[in-house]
């Protein structure tokens, strides 16, 4: 009962994270191994909060010393994993965006050239160029420039 409030805060935090994760459970981006790993993380977290002496015992068995040191080392590894995972995801998204931008640029360039130069008809001949402006139209444009 001595550590009731801190245990309550930590367990509520873990359960809150689990609820946020479960709300997006149906999304395809949440792979099965991530779901399993996160669920296992929440269960181990709640267990460690409720039984801190067991974490200390495990740390001593592993040669770490204190349970808090073991938790810190595990969190450093988890943070490294999350950082690497985020970096790889961003790199993949940047590659997809670059490929998409190139495709759009090529399509827009092709469309622009077709509009500017005139598309080749199905018969294989280019469309006839537009007729030259009438002599009167040229005179009008010259008077506007002056």
C-alpha cells in the first residue's frame, strides 16, 4: 500500500497507451508482430509495476544488480529500435514520394509538350498548323504596342 499512487499512475498510463493502440487496431499498418509486442509490453509493464521485487530478482540473476537498471537498459534498447524503425519508415516514404513526383513530372511534361506541339493524330500525321492571323489583325496588334 506504500506505493499505491505511483503504481496507479503507471498502470493507468500503460492501459491508456493500450487503449489508444487498440483504437487503431483495425488499421492495416499495424502489423501482427507489432500488436503482439505491444500487448506483451503492456502486460510486462503492469506486472513490473505490481511486483517490483521480481524485477530486481531478475536483474540480479542477469548480473545487472538493480531492477531499475535493468528497466533502463531495456528502455535504451527499445528506444534504439524505435528510432531505427522510424528512420527506415521515413526513408521508405521519401523514396515513394520521390518516385511519385518523378512520375507526375514526366506525365505533366508529356501533356504540356502534346498541348504545345500538337499531338500526332491516329493516322500518323501531325495536325495542320493554325492559320496565320489576318493582315488587319496584325495592324491592330501593332497599334496596341505603340
